[in-house]
C-alpha cells in the first residue's frame, strides 16, 4: 500500500514538473514572438521617420537621415539574403560569419549617426559628414558584395540544375518517341523461320529443306525426268493444256552422287 502511494506521489510530481516546463516554454516562445513583433514595428516606424526626414528636411539633418536609411536598408537586405541562402547552401556560413562582423561596424555607425542627429552643434556635425559618408559607403558596399555574390551563386546553381533537367527531359522525350524512328519495326518481322518444304514442293517431305538439297533439286532439268513425258501423266497433260508448268516430280536421290565435298564418291559397281 505504501509503495502504491509513493508511486502515485512521484507520478503527480512528474506531471506537475512537466506542466511547469511546458508552461515556461510556451511563455518564452510567446515573449519571443511579442519581442519580434515589437522590434519589427519599431524598425518600421524608424524607417518611415528616416525616409520622411531624408525627403522633407535638408541640410545636416536630412543628410544624416539619408545615411542611416541607406545603411539600415542595405544591411537588412544582406542579412535576409544570407539567412535564406544558408538553409540551402552550407558554404554561405562563412559569408554569414563575415556579415556578423560587418554588422558590428554597421551598428556602431548607426549609433553614431543617431547620436549626431540630436547634436545641437550643426557646424561640427557638418565637418564629420565626409567621414561618416565614407564609412557608410564602405559598409554598404561590403554588404552589397556579399549579397550579390550569394544571389549569383544561387542563380548559377539554379541554371545548372535547369540545364541538367532539360537534358534529362530531352532524353526521356526521345525515348518516348522511339516508335517514330527507323528502329521501330513490326515485331512479327523479327521472327525468322526457315521456309517450309511443303510450300516449295507440294507432296514433298515436311522436313526442313537445306540449301544443298535445294540446289541438287534445282539442278535436275526436265529432260532428266523422262517419266513425266514418256508415261503421259494426266496431271502433266492438264497442266500443259492450261499453259502452266507441271509440278516437279519427286525423284529419289542418286546414292552414288556426293552431296558434300568431304564425302568420297561411290565406286562404280563391277560386274564379273
């Protein structure tokens, strides 16, 4: 009984701890979201104010506002480009580290410009505008160099991938159109079979006719078969009456005739 109570107490404590941990995580996430929203709203207000000052005011105040606006716009665009590209290209991590170092100089310059905006001695501020303009241009040019290099790299990879994809599509399209090429033939034409002996000579043996037998049969002339003329077969007379050639007579092959070069010729029979 006591073990069950201890187990229940431990479970209750674990659930309470888990609930507290989840609540803290949710509160921190909500706080980060609120801070992000506040910072974004503050940036929007500051950018709008600087844009209004750069267009509406002249002199030192307008020059300082224009420098701050140019600096903030360039740094923000570069940061967004690098952070978006590093998720797909890990080689941009070094570029992102360089940008963080550059951002430290940019934030320092932005603080100097903001402080000079509240400076009442405009003549002293006007004397520093040349140096401030030079620092701003140096930082913005470095940021733009990183940003355009990352964009060119991403565009080059996209072009290479598109070229490879186009080549693969062309190959696949050619493979799908194989029926229109000369290689496409009737499948039945590829099946080769030897001619049937019955088609060449009706009534002949159904076995396969080899070229040697065919040449031997073709070499026999009609006058070598006297049975068709001497006996006057009815089928030969009917064929002659109709103007057709009589079918070749089946004659036995002379066993003494050598059919192959490697066979020896039969010796003539001798009579005593």
